[in-house]
C-alpha cells in the first residue's frame, strides 16, 4: 500500500471543522494533484446538517452539493480535521 493511500484511508469519515469550532461535515473523498507524487489537492466533504447557513454560502460545492476545500486549508488532523475557512 502506498503511503498516500494509507494516509487518506486514515482520514476518510473524519469530521471536518473550522477554526471557530463549527462542523462543516464529514470527509467523503480526497482528490490528488498527481497520482505519482501523491500530493493532496481537494477535500470532498459531505455537508453537515448543522452547518451554519452563512458559512455554507461562502464554501464551494460540486454538483452533488458536497463541499470542496483546497487541501492547503488543513491546519491539523486529530480526532477531526481542522481547516482554515
């Protein structure tokens, strides 16, 4: 198993929260910039039912309503993924 696969498998299903402690959703998938380098590109997040309506309007979504966040916004990963939105 490649290291990238190992890391992404550890992240799937984790809650994603912003720096204000607001839950954005649950990590559904991660797209890679390049399969060879394994560099992360975009977090694909299932939207939380409890997400603040104003916060949601500031975030990019795909055609299915999933939130798309640049991987550079990740601040830390513990029991949840903390992002700077």
